[in-house]
């Protein structure tokens, strides 16, 4: 039993060392920067969306929050502020999911991943095309839900899992059956 455990541990360590050798230089930095680029793209889209439609944006929400900070929770203005908050949250998450889904469906990468040479692929290479595309949408939906839940804390946890496993798969990738590779096909 101990021999088998040691053999398994040795195999795990070898896989981790191989991962460290195979990944591109500055891999961790590039993954984080890709997320930052995507965040900037989504924020820009949201800014344009709120300006074009006249919907209340985050600065409007913050101004309203200042107005109601001393009012009781049952006050109609406080209730309106709460509704505005959830409207903005929902619009933001839906925009994020649509952006990522469309980018993944058409390019297999978001703008941030394209800039830093990554793409998202199905773990099982022989799966049919429709199911593979569906998994990309599922991945985007999972990301959106984790942003909405508990103020994004699950999103951060899911992101950091990419730095803790030998294949560098985030929680989104693990749940959706996808992985991130560099765009030249070399596994990261």
C-alpha cells in the first residue's frame, strides 16, 4: 500500500514538474493579464451600453446610495436603490456572459486570451462539435453565476484554481470540461 502511494505521489510530482517546464515563460502573469484585458473590454461595453440606452450606470447608483444612506430600509428611495443595484448587477453579468460566449464560440478565446496567445478547447478532443460549443457556453454561464453569487468571491476562487493544479484548469474549465492551451496547440 505504501509503495503504491509513493508511486502515485512520484507520478503526481513528475506531472507537476512537466507542467512547469512546458508552460510558457510568464504564464501566470499572462493569465492574470488576460483576465484584466477582458475585464476592461466588458467595462467598456457596459459603459457604452449604459450611455446609449440611458440606463442608470454605476456612478448613478453610487450617487443614489449617498442620498439614501441615512434612510430606513423601508423607504421607497432605498427600495429603488436596491432595485437599481440588482438591475445593474444583472445587466453586467449578462453582458459578461454574452461577450465571453460569443468570443469563445467564434474564436475559442476572449480578446485577453487572444492577445496573450491562449485559447479554450474541449478536454475530450473527439467530442462532437455541437457539444464542444455547448461546453463553451456552459463555461461562460458558470463564470457569470460565480460573478453574481456572493459578490464574486466564488469567481475569484474558481480563477485561482488554475494556479493550483497540474493542467492549470480553472474551476470554470473543470466544471465545463474545457482547458486553456496556447494558440499554437502546445498544452499549457
